[in-house]
C-alpha cells in the first residue's frame, strides 16, 4: 500500500513537471515567434515568465540569451547595444542549445554593432566572414535570403574599408543570390546596383559606374513616387559623373528627370525637398560653367537666396560650399581674377565660421591655382600647406593633387630638388590607388613631363626611362577613361601632352619609336574604330547571344530617331517639342544600350575583345607593299610630328614646326587654291614644312592625317617644279589602325558597278547636267546598273550593296560643319544623313562620292574630320573617293571618266586616280583649267588595291593563251 501510494505521488509529480515543461515550451515558442516578427517588448514579457517558471538549466540559459537578444533591439545607441552583446559573447559561444537562426542573428548584430559603435570595420569584416563561412559550409543552416544579407553586408564593409575590388566581388555574389530568389527587378537589387556604381566610381571606371546607376534608376522608375528619394540620389550621381566628361546632353537629360521626381517627394519631407531643389540649382550651375555660360552667375545667386531662407540651413552648407567653389573655378578659368579673389575671401570666411572642413579643402585647391596664375608663389605654398593639413583630417582629401600642385609651384620657383620630392610622393599615392580619371591623368602627365625636362637638362638615361614609363602609364589611364565614347576638350588636351612627351622621348631614343607608335595608335580614333568594328562583325562569328541582336536593333532605332530629327529640322517651322522628344528617346535608348553592353561584357568574353585594337606597328609594316611609303602626321599640343614607314620598317621621326603656324599655312594655301590664285610661294613654304627632310623612294604614297591636314590635297604640292601627283600615286587614311583593317577587307569582287543619279527637277537642288552625262557614260561603257529618277532612292541604296563592288554617287551633298549628323547626300526628295549610316554594313570595295564637299566636315578633336566619307568608312566600305570642295561639274565628270577607264584596265585605285588627273592635265586646252582647283579635289581614302574587272589584263592574257594554243594546233596540223 505504501509502495502504491508512493508510486502515485511520483506519477502525480511527474505529471505536474511535464505540464509545467509543456507550458514553458509553448511560452518559449510564442516568445520566439514574437521576436522574429520584431515584437520585442511582448517577446521579452513572455520570455521573463518562461525564465521564472523553468528550473531546467539548459532551457533557463537558452532563454536568458534570447531575452538579451530581444533587449538589444530596445537599446538607444550602438555603444549600448555592443556592450550588451559583448557580455553575451562567451555564453553564446559555449551554448550548444541555441538554434541556428538565433546564432546567425547574434553574429549579424555583433558585426553591425562593432562597425557602428567602434568604427572598427576590420573586426566587423572578420566576424561577418566567419559567419558566412559557417553558413556556406552548412555548419549553420539558414535561408538563401539570410545568406544574401550577410554577403551584401560584407560587400558594404569592404566599401567602408575603401577596398572597391573586394566590395565589387561580394556585391556581384549578392547579385547572383538575389537572381536565384527571383528578385532581379526589386528595389533591393536596385540598391545593390547603386552601390556597385559607387564602388566603380572609386576605381574611376565611370563607364561601369554609370551603367549600374542607370540599371538602378530603371528599376526605381517603375514606382517613382515610392522611390523618389533613391532616384534623386541616383540622378545626382549620374549628373555628377557626366558633366566633367563633357556629356552635357546626358547631364541635362537626367537633370530633367531629377526635376520631375522632385515633384513626387512627400510634401511633409521638408529636408528631402530642400536637398533636391538645391541639387537642381547646383547641377544647372555646373552645366552652365562647363559650357562657359555667363548666366551661371545668376543661377548661383538663386541658389544662395534659396539657401538663406531655409530654416537651420547649416544642415545644407555642402550645397552652398560646392556652388561657391564651382563659380570660383569658373572665374579662374575665365581669368576673372578680381571676382575670383572676392568670392574666395567671402567663401573662406563663411566656411571657417561654420567649421566645414571638406569645403575649405576644395576652396584652398582653387585658391592655389588662382595664386599660381598670378605668380604669387609664396601665397600658393601657404594655401597648399593649409589644404594638406585639412586633407589629413578627411578621407576626401586629394593628397596626390595637392602634392603635385606643390611640386608645380616649387618647380616654377626654380626649387627643383624639393619639387621632385613632392612629385615622387604624389606618384607613390597614384601608383597605390591605381585610379584613372581626368584629374589623375593630369597629375600623371605633369609628373612624366617633369622627368622629361629633367632629362633634357642632365641627359641621364635612367631619367629618360622613368619619364617613358610614366608616359606609358598615362596611356593606360587614358584608355581606362575613354570607353568607346567621344572625346571632350579636357581629355584631348591631356592626350596631346602625352603624345608630345612620347614623341620627344622617341627623338632622344629612336629604339623606343615602335613602342611609342603602338601606344599612340591605341589612343587614336577609338570612336571611329568602335563603330567600324561593331558594324562589320558577325554575331555568329563571335558566338554572341541574343543580347547582341537586341543591341543592334537599339542602334537601328537610334538611327531612325536621328533621321526623324533631321527631317523635322527641315520643316518650316520645325516642331521643337517633337525634336526634344526624339532627343530624349535617343538618350533613353542609349541607356538601354549601355545596360545591354554591360550584360554582353559579362556573358561573352568575345564581346569585350571585340573593341580591343589588335594593331601593332611590326605587323602593320609587314602588310605594306614594297613600293609604298607611308607618311603619318601626328598633331600634338604644340607641334606636328611626322613618322615615315616602309616595308623595311620605321624609317624616320621628324618634328615639324609649331602646329599653329603650320595650320595657318595650310588654311592660307587652301583658301588660295579655292580662289584659283597663284600657289607658287605658298606651295614651296608648305612643302618644305610637310616634307622636311623626307624624300620618298617609291611610287605609292600613303598619307595618314587628321584635323585640318585632312582638307589638304597633298598631290598639289610641288618639288623640282613638278606636282607630287606627277611622281606618286597618293591615297589617304585617318589612322593606322583603321587603315590596317581596311586593307584586309577587300573582297576582290568583279568590276560590278551601280550608279545613283537622282532627278532634281522638282526640288530646290540645282540640276547637274554633267553628273548625268557621267552616269550615262558609266552605264554604257561598263554596263553599270543605273539607278536614276525615282529608282535613285535610299531604299535601293541600302538594299543592293551586296550585289555590287562599286557604288558611284553622282548627286548633291551638303556638309554641316556644326552638327555632323545633319551632313547628307540628297536623293531627290529624300536625304541620306550621316546618322543614317550608323549601324549599317556596306560590303563595298569602293564608293565614289562624286558630289560637293563630301570629304569636308566638322573637325572633332581626337577623331578627325567627321565627314560623309568617314561615315561610309566605318560602315565597312574598303575605300572611298570623295571631294574636298565643290568641284566644277564638267571637269569633275571628265576626271571620273578617265578614272574608271584606268580602273577597268586593272590599275590600282590610287594609280587610276593619279593617271586620271595626269590625263586631265595633258588633255585640257585652257591654261587656267590646269590650276589644281579643277583637278585635285577628288581624293582616295582607304584600301588602294586594284579591283578585279571583266576587262582586265588577266582576261586578255587568257584570250592570248587560247589564241596561241589554236595557232599551235593549226601549225602542227598543217605540218602533217
């Protein structure tokens, strides 16, 4: 009985314990659920009751830790939170009862608190990477979302440690994890893109930086009102990047977007509204100063007035500080020293009063330039030292730039040894940072030039080698900056200095010339090269994916809208609103293209290699003909250098006199030529300059030139009272890189000719009677297909390129020197614009532009003459013949007759044009018609090789062999 009673008592006690344990377990589960939905206060209340009720050690310890984790979220400062976590750290490490979710949460909170409470980002990174390792090795199991969060955080910490390469690597990793979760188009992904853009900006890779910012805005724009704050930041970043690189249209495009999104900000968010309105004014100011618009002074005043009326405006001091510095730089650049001094004094007083260090640092950098310009060197040194002291207090300090600036001042003061010390310190920083933007390029160029000048004084080979290596690094920086885009004025200035330095070095050490040529050719004509390659590359050849097809379609769309803009401009009056809409559409399409390019660069290695120039001077020389001399004119900042190449190698490097003086002579000569004046004196002067110590020992002369020299027909120059055309077959090219490619693409088709001659009777264009005669001559003599009247259309032009080897265009042309997109060939009532030739592939061996001024166009620095001839060149035409001025219809027609006769006989294109001009000179009776104005306007550009024709010498040789065979046959028969 006693035993039975004891047993019942034990059973009852066990039941009570089990009930208490079950209730405890239920309560703990409830507390956990509340904790994980951020209901920390209620979770804490229930957790405490669990702790009070339980006696089980493991349960008690586990819930005490969970309680502290909930309490962490109710702390008021990072320091307070970190102190709480530090107390828990050992218990967490030793407790094997916590679930994986709680362990991951603890370590996640711990590395965040370390970072923000102590700013110890390195320790934070260590904890975060240890946590990620446990997740990836499945020591701790969690969701893909939580893993993504940790990876993202590591990327962010690397960013805070100013380690952009590592940050980019982890952001890319997080990006893939987002995509696995189907979150590719979410706001989270947009924020990741925004952060990737920022990290690429640290590497001065503004192409990728902008690509990612655009990707972010594309997502946020789908819900602009909800993401208005994000969008204002992203638009500002894009504008900030575009302006220094001369992309003003894009900057204005995003400024308009910024203005629109400003209206979608909540009216209750006064801080955001003030920021965006100040941003709009500041960006307008930057754009105006970049374009030298004096209205920037009024915009600055607007910004100042707005700032003054903001309550507690000291929170927005960075906007006024930046605006003052932007205007100050404008005054300095435009030599408005009095206004600059006044603004600098007022800004310094204002910034010191508000203790705004970053603004003062930028201000002092500008004041240094102002004092240098005024040769107040002691004052300049004072402000540099002040700036260097401030730079030590902020991570935004431009140490390298300040050190270079101090070196410049000391150099100008003649204190060269000390100047070199600061240049060395600056170079060390630049070498460590490995960034590439316009500023760092300017610093590197200055340092390289310093050592070149030092060599010119001491003649030490080691100094020359140091300068050479520095200039080579400048070339690398330039190529990093310039990613398949147009030059701007700042960039071409520095490139001119770099090329000048490299040629000076090659003059001292001729063995370096080939390396110098390779470096320079890799910087020249990138815009032309990239378009040429893009238009002449097969998708299937490179095994590119569907993104490439989409890219080509977008390029075609841009062509369409550009063409619509030109058509609209021709209307009277033009619809300016419609034009603006088309322009904005083009910018939108350009953004899409940039995004696709980013995808292609990642998905297909062939695409990135597509735009890398394969040019080397040694390979190029091997392709030259035995009787060919190539003369390449390189304009730099102050001089023009000429390089002579033959089959035997690099033969000569010569510096021609001052570029400005040479160009003045070229312009005077061209004006005299067009005015049909006597050229004797100018001719001798120009020949002596352009062919200084150069005597080509060959029959073929290839002239490579750009800029104003592209307007010059070299065959009109005289030596020993003979025109060069009497001694050489001359043709032209715009760069060695492109010329090398053009020489390879000749398809050696049969002599198959198509002629286009529109009817101008019902148009504003004048009728060209000799052009019609020229067209009919080609039709009759060479059985050319004759597209005339309503058959001479753009549609037939593009449709039939694959059926012919030669296109002859006997028609009007107009060249717009201010906007190359508006240059056009006139097909009766419709026009073929320069812009129509983008994204077109024209597989022709020769295109003859027998029209007015087809080789004359706008000179874009660094790219050469953007003429219709060049437009056809990067559409894949192997060679073009174009006119440099309005050649008289009758004389031009005669030269064309002679040219085709010789071409059909099997002469090379360059020889055929040479012989045509010589025949004209011999056959013309009136002495005045022998003036170069009448015969030298047509020039050949590109591949000079002969075309295989149906009436060539091989044909006659074949016929002769057949006849000879028949004679032998009858001879032997008769003999029998």
